[in-house]
């Protein structure tokens, strides 16, 4: 075999590997087409007063034109009946009276798609406080603001909906250029914000909950939930572009309103991922299969005092799983990551000494140190606001804790653990947290602190803090210096599941 | 009246000087504030403020088929019978006639007011006509008989559409040379051009608008029209970049031409209609899209702002319509009605915001 043939063989093998790995590059499953959804039954819940101007009929016509069967009912009919009509998707218009609906759909085991903002708290999509947890902006009371909400921001670009709608991390036109009435909500940590207003995810225009995600009221979503910024009579103003302008990619990216609605409905109708099962052995097998032969750079403070034993145990665990582990000191150059499949940063590292290393390496990074959230672009730069810790003396007002609160039990990173508090360590310990951007999937928060997210991951291509685009997956798993040997089986499963998730994606 | 006015001014002056001036000013402010909303609803409640101001005999025998009014408001030109007749746009008095030998299907006047273009049905021709004096300057053949004609002065092009053929011919307006034959899926309806690169063509059979790139002379895209059946009439506001589409199914859509987006849907008379956009057709009206149906209906879309349009109302004209055009200088819609019964000449209807004609019959 001459040199040329060897090169060709290498190229062929590389192409084969890329072809196999490519589908895994997409963290989110593609959405079904309308053709695949034909015949699904949609229950459209509207108001009872037909004299109220609304676009409900247009919504119905839009859905029917795409092949789904739509039955319409009213809030009064819902209030008067015991059994809810069966459907594959419930769509709740803002024309329905939320007081009449009450909590009738809160436990619905079918997906719910709603633009009834005042009903968000009933569904558990947001907290109960008007103006704080949810609000309706409309021209009579908020004339100037009703123009501001014509501009939405693509807060999430990696979800199935975002990809299908072509959402980008930039402004876009939500509704056509008239003073608009829109609703926004502030979802709980189990929600995913896709579109926000006024530059803050706390004013989310579009947000979703996966089946099994923890809702804002602490309950668990029995099926998918979508909240959308529409109001009574502006479906027809959802932006779209036609004619010669549609050839301009910049204009196509701006007029995304209708595409976003379309993709959100299809996501709601699509089957959710299978529920992960708590099975540590099966997890270990999957982890071992994925880790076998992969190179892992473990970055630590070599001979660290307090965490030395913990680092040794972590490395031993990773080697036992099958990783080819290379240990680097915190002062080693970033070039040590070259040729690696994963970089794991130990919490023994000094943030000050590690500097900005490993932030932009094109391989997955797992950080066990939450205080590096800003230098790794996992969160903003305001210490103790964007990131912080529980339990560290003199640095935290919160006592040590041993629990994390699972909010995304549906995700494989949650290791099949049920929603709610899970013992992470045997003894109360220091636990770090950060507030990631909406592209991150939040797996667990600190107990009683839903805004302090302990475990989360960014898919490749995510928009991270400072406008940084994740070149590969990024994970925060707060494992303080001496904690590894103190982890519960659940904690170790979370460690394995998060690391497995990190290496399961490919580079961007 | 004058004394009352003086008295009121004096009262106000006194009020300004007096210790109760604040109270007077407050009363005045409240009166103004309450008066303003009162004007709005009343104006809307009145409906279309355009009414038939006058009815006049055309005075030239034959069926009117095409009408155009010079931009300077001096002359109106009417295709009537086999002739082109000129009239004073001030009082509709005859100002000349030119025999053409065939009926004029459509008529366009150049911006300079010196030339006109007339499409003849049989034979299929376009005539370039000098207007002072009236005479035919050139005769150009068309591959198919035109049903409508549109002059795009910015591009120096004349577009001829045929109701029988799925294409539009683009002619050089100076020489008559055929520049392009633009193929469409179906025969085109009304055309309007924005003067900066786009020609919009109603495609009634497809429920959409075709957009022609007038520089490259080819189809540049299509605009879907949700909820619009058989779009036929078009009106364009090139400043606001709004296209008003009359749907024979009984609606008018307002389309943002920049992005092809329909953002307003308003009621209109069902049936065919052709349209035009006019500025300030009536006091308090910024603009309107007017659609005139052959059976004698006038529908208006009122412009309140570039992003706000409302149903401007409807008026039954009670006569069939042969041709219509707008005199922007006098804010007057000219409607040429064909002869009725045994009559050999038709009528002018002048529609505007002035007082209605006392006599609903003829007032020559």
C-alpha cells in the first residue's frame, strides 16, 4: 500500500466516522412534518363571547389546512363538563376566560399549547404574581411597550423548535408592525425559554416544558406544554415574508413569527422522548461503552491539599469506566487538550491560576467548579448574582447542603432520577450554582433556590454568556474538593450521566 | 356670529386675567378634549364621504372603455366608441376627438402630459398618441390583444397584459420595441407598478399576486393571499408601500409590498373591481384605496396611518361603469357610465367630497 492509498483509506475511514457521528450532533430531535401529523386531533378552547374580535377561526383554518382535525369548544362548555374531550393536543386561546378554565387542564396528560397568558399560573407554567411572573402588554395601558414587544430575541437556538423555525441568537420580528398585545411569562427552571422580550429571559415570549419537567409551581408536566406570545386577534400578524424579499436570508431570519408558531405546534404534537429509568447498572454500561478508548484530560491542581484524594478517586473512577485519562496541572497550557475527547476541570483548580483556559476548546468540557462559570462563559460575570455557592464559609449566606432538586427528569443527564430533591452527597457540603442562558438544559437546582442552577449542560452551538457560541457540549456539575467519595449512589449516577451526555455529542 | 365670537374671546381674556383663570382654562381644555373624540366617531359613522357631486352627459356617442386624466389636471381623455376624446378636466367640455378605428381597451398618459398610449383590441395594437394636437405618432403590434396597459415611467417601459394569454409584454415606451415577454401561470389581472423595480400583477386563478422585476423583466416572486378568492383589482400606495388587493370573493387585503405580508383584511363588495390609490380624497382622510366595480359599486379603504387602515365605506352608484380615473388636482373621481336604454351617449359621474348633486338625475 503506497502513501497515496494509505491517505485515501484514512480519508474513507474519517468520512465513515463522520457519517455515523453526524446525527448525534443534533441534540434535539427533528420535528415531524405536518404530513406525519395528519389526522391528529386538536381541541381548540376559545371564549364563549363570539362578539369578541379574535383570530380563533384563522388558527383553526391554519391547523386544518395542515391536515389535523380541529374540534372547537368554549370555556363555558369546559366549565360545565366533568370529562374533558379527548384530543392529541389542547390549544387554549386567550379568548377563553381563565377563571372559567381554572385548573382544568393543569393535569391534562395530553400536550397543551396556550397563548392565554392569564391562564399560565393555572397550568403551572409560571408563578402566580401578575407583572412579575407573567404579564400582558397591550397598547391601551402600555403604548410604548406595545411597540417594544414587536422585537423578540432568539434566546434558544438548539431546541427542536428553534432549529425548525430557524431561530438565531438575534432579534426578529414577532408580529407585524402595529402596536401589539402580547403575553410573557417567567417559567420555572424546568422550562426552556425560546424567545424573550426586552433582553431578559424573565420575560419569555415563547417557552416550553418537556413531559416530566418540573413546572413553575413545583408540579411535574404530565405532557408537553408550550406558552406562546399571541393574544386574541393577532395570529394573522405573526410575521412571514413572501415574494422577492423572501430570497434575502436576513429578511427570512427576521420574519420568523409564523414559522415559530408552526414549529411549536408540531413540537407539541410530536411524541416526547422516552422517560429515562433509574437503573445505575444500565447507566454504567452505557457510560462504559461510550467512554471506551476516549481520551480525557483531567485538569487539577496537582498535589492539592484538600482535594488531592478526591481527584485521585475521580481519575480512578474515570479510568475504571474506560477513559484513557491524562492528568494536567492547572498551570499547563491549553494545548494539552489537543487530541482529547473531553476535558474535565477539577474543583481543586484555582480559578485565578486557570485563567481563561479551556473556554474555547473544540471538545466537550465538564467543569466541576461552579466558580468558573464566568470564565468558561457558562453564566454572566456578576459573582453571587450570576453564579455562587452554598455552604462556603464567609462566601455564602446559605448553609452547606446535600440535596439537589431535579427539574428535568426527562433528560438523560438526570440519570432516571425522579423530579424533586435528591441526595447528592451523604453529608452536607459546598455546592456551587450558576444561572445559565436559555440555551442550556437545566437538570437540577439547589433546593429552595430555583434560580440557582446546580447541574446543566449546553448543547454544541448554544449561545452562552458573552455571546460565546459553544464549540462543543459544556456541562456544569458542582463537585467540591472532597466530595467525590462522599457522593451518594444518586450523586455518582448524576456524575456519570452528565459526563456521558458531554461525550455523546459531537463538535459543532 | 361675529359678536358671539368676540364675546367668547373677551371672556377668555377676562378669564386669563381673573383669579379663576385656571378654572376657565381647565373648562376649555376639557371642552377640546371631549370634542376631539366626538369628531372621530361621527366621521366614521357617516361612512364614505365621497358622493356624486355632478352628473354630466359625455356628449360623444359610443361606449366609454378607457379613461385617463393628465397629471397636471388639464385634460381628461376618454376612449369612447372607436375614438379618443379629450375633455377639459375643469368642466368636462369637449376639447377634441381622434378617430382610431377600433375600441380603446386601456389608456395611459405619460408623466409629461404630451403623450398617451392606447391599447386597441382588434387588431392587437398599441398606439403612441401625441396629445397636443391629438394625433397618432406610432403604431406598434402586439403578439396578443391587450386587456390592460401600464406605463412605468421610471423604467421607460410599457406593460401590456392580455386576458387571453398567460404573459405580459414589456415594450420600450419610446420605440415600441418588445423588450421581453414575461410568462406567467395564468392570464394576468390588473397591474400596478411601484416605480422602483416591481410590477404587481393580480393572478385571479391562483389567488395570489405575481411580482415582476421591472429591471430584469422576469418573475421575481409571488405573494400568497390568504382568505382572498379571485384577486382582481389592485391599488398601490408607492409611498406607504402598500398594495390593496380587491378580492372578488368580497374582501380587500392590505399587503406590505416590502415583505409580501398581508396585515389587514377588510370587507368589500363581492364581484370584480378595479382600484386606484389616492391621497387626501376627503377632508380628514390621509388616503384611500378606491375600488370600482363594473356594476356600479364604489368601495373605499381609508388610510389612518401607514400601519392602520379601516373600511372606508361603500357607495352604490346606480349605473354601470365603463371606465374611471382620478383627478388628483381636484380630488375628484371621474366615472364614465355607458349609454343606457335608447341613449347614444353615456354620462360622467363626478364623485368627490363636495355637496351631493341635488338632482339625482342628469344635470348637464
